[in-house]
């Protein structure tokens, strides 16, 4: 058999290739899933099986809450429902994908509308945490003059009482109350429905022991997420939603007009602090940050690295981080929630 002869240069290249030497092409690290999982389970955890408060929600209460969530007559001119800004139907991710949302009369709010999915697991509601729970949050937008613009609680209740179906549905949901149609119960019902809007994704599968739940790129992204310091803010089951942090710890965020939580607490120490957003479903809840100024997940990763961590990610790290974040899209979003036939189509 004739032997193939190699020039000296070709021989060096061949030896380098077979030896696995780096000739300018970075070799992606091979990670042990079990080791990454062990490290991940310290700051992170799967979405819990039981959602706080949901055990007390009856089928009638949840059904009523769903109708109210899609009810456009809860806005002054019959054009807006909760679902308008927090779209949870047809496979959408609980947002409108707008930088800020237009209200009933077209005026926009100052902040990005966060996703309603998994909101039940947040420590508080709104970017500044001004509502302690879902019930209190549900009361706000209906009466907000920029959002749904209803003039008063009595006006809301008058519309509901005039409907042929709502009186009985409230009576069923709140059977122990003689006057069941009240504003508190409107909020309670909406909150009950929102507690059903929970998503789980491939990170949950991985954290529970499924080694192949994440691709190699996603696993590298998770590892970078852990080692770069991202979990200092984005931790727990939601990878966020459980603390307030300053936007711009290392380098000031470009938008200095919104002082964040300080507007509520009147404490200068809270200037530019916001509730840390959950990263669950982050790939489909763009645009990003409290003002919705960043449309790209890649750009959001770059900015967070620079202003929160003082770190410039390599292109490979950035790509892996984005791959990991895309793995956080909930499986439940593929099973579209449908608006009740008697809800979203109702108009004045």
C-alpha cells in the first residue's frame, strides 16, 4: 500500500488537528450536567407544584375570574381588558410586546407591562412593588385614568350588575355573601384566575434530574449564568421576582428619569431600584427592562453584563447565555388559553 506523503506544514496541521490543539478555533467546554445541576440548585429551584393561595380557589371563582380578566366592559370605553396589555390567550406570553402599553384612550403608561404568567409567585406586584399581591394589583388598572379609565368602583359594579349572567356567577363564586358583587370580589376573582397562569420549562426538567433537558449550548449558558454572578439578582424559582435591586449597580442605566421604588417609599436609598424581573419566558416577553427600551435579548444580556456586573461577555458567552434564556420558555404557552365566548367579545 502506498503511503501518503505530507509536506512539513501539512504534517504539523494534521498532528495539531488529531491532537485537538487550538489553531484559532475556540473549543467549547464539555460540562458535566450533574455538576452544573448541583451548582444551580443552590441559587435556583424548580417552579413549585403548589401555588400559594390556589388551594382555596374554587372552580366557580376561577371561571368568574377568567371572564373578568377578558371583560372589556371593565374599561371606560369598552376597548380594554386585563388581557389587552397582559395577553395570555392564543399562545401569547402574558404581555403585549409593546415598550409601554396604550390605555383605553390611547395614552401610554410610563413602564413596560410585565408578564402575568407566574405572577402569583412574585413577592409583590408592579415594577415598584406597590401592590403586595395579585388581588391588590387587579384593583389598580381598572381605575387608572391612563389604563382602563373607569371613574369609580360604583361604575364598575353597575356594569356588572346590569349583565344577565354576572349576578349569578358572583353568587356561585361567593355563595356565603348576600351582596357578592363588590369591587373586592372582582379583584379576588381575577387573582384566582391569574394563579392558574403558571408555566414550567426545560430548566425545571433539568433541575429535577433530566440530564439531556438542556442542549450543550444551553448548559454552557446556565454555567456562565451561575459563574458570572447573574444569580445575585436572578435567583429562586422564577430567577427573579423576589428582591428589589438598583438598575445600574456598576454603571448608571441610561434612563435616569424613573426613580423606581423611591417614588413609593420616599427613601433616597431606593432610587433606581426596581423589582428584579423574572427570567421565566424572557425570550418571548420582549421588549426589556422597566421602560421597554431594549428590544433584543442579546442587547439585554450585554447591558446587564456591563451595568450590573461590570463585565463584557465574549461573543461565545453571550450566545450561550441567550440560548439558556430561550430554554426558559414555558411549555404551557404551546397550549393556547382561549378567551371565554362571553368575555372578550362583550362591548358597550
